[in-house]
C-alpha cells in the first residue's frame, strides 16, 4: 500500500506476523523479517505492486538484489498493462463503444448459440424465446435538427434504459444507428410485449437536455416476435420482429406491436 501511495520502493527489515495484512493473517506462513514493496508503474500509471519477503534468519536484501527486483517489477508492470490492454481490446470487439451494449457481430454469434441450444432441446419440454426490435422514432430528423452530440446523448440514454430493464442473461445489442434488439430466453410473445411497453414508457419519462437548456422528448417503437418451433432460425425470428416493428411505425410510432 505504501509503495502504491508514494510511488517508491518501500523496504522494511522489521516485519513480524502482527503487522501482516488482514488478508494473510490466518495463513500458515514462516516467520518473515525482511520485505520489499515495489510499485508497478507503466506509462506513469500505477497498475499494482509487487511484494517480496525474506524469512527470518536470512540477511536483509542487498543493493544488488533491490536493483534486480526493480527490473523484475518493470517486467511485471508491462505484463499487467498488457493484460489490461488485451481485456480492453476484447471488450471493444464485442461492445458498442457508445452505449456499452453488445455490437452486431457479438449479437449474431451469441444468438446463433442460443438458437442451437433451443434446436437441440426442442424434443423435450421446450421453453419460449422471444425477440424485441426497437427503433428510436424520427431519430434522423432529430439528429439533423439538434446535432450529433445530442443524438449521441439520446442513444446513450436509451442504452442505459435497456441495460437497466433487462436481465443479465438477456441478449441486448445495438445493431444499427438507432436500431436495438433484445432476445429474451424463457419469455413468450405476450411477455415480450409487456417488457417492450415498459421500456417504451421508461424512455418516454426521460428527458434529454441540450446545451441551450432545452428538454427534449424522445419516443421509441418496438416489434415483438416469438421463436417459431417450425422454423427456429435467427433469420425467421428477426424477420418477424422486424415486420412487427414496421407495423408499429406505420401505425403512428411510440407503440409496441407483436407479429
């Protein structure tokens, strides 16, 4: 902790069991008297700390050992930073950077896996699976009138509504500019309609504030469909939901339609 806080190598040649961190107090450790804490720094950012201890009866760390440990800490810091970078790149590969929802590529792959499970289990007691297609109403005109910055705020707001309303096990993605889709495992068409209407109402209650202080009202249309056991494919499910969405928009928008 001191190494991280002060960004310096901390040397302690008077360690004893009573001063160990709570996380290791109960472990069966040999008596330790010498310790070195080294901050892990990469590009001037602290990414962790490396602690090395020496058991009682051994001499303190020499200057040469301390120098070597700092070289080791540099390699460890690079490895940790690379692990963070790899995790970040992996996340970007499956997430829409604006809303944080799944992107189209991840959505297609994940839905194919879900449908494969349903086709495999179709001879047993099958469970329903439904899709909801969402489309923000008049988003193109809204974006043109108020600018892309406000448009991005609308997309982020709707992404937050979806992330808040749906379960962790649901598949929710942004699949186009203002188009979103949610796939609900274990939910029939009637349940999908109810959930979609809740989402519509949640968005209607939100207000988008512009830099000029204006409060803007945004609505969304939705189309719902349930997986057809006779044609349990991604194309069939999404096509039916898309038809329902088209019907919702043709009927006046700001509504939910099931097909």
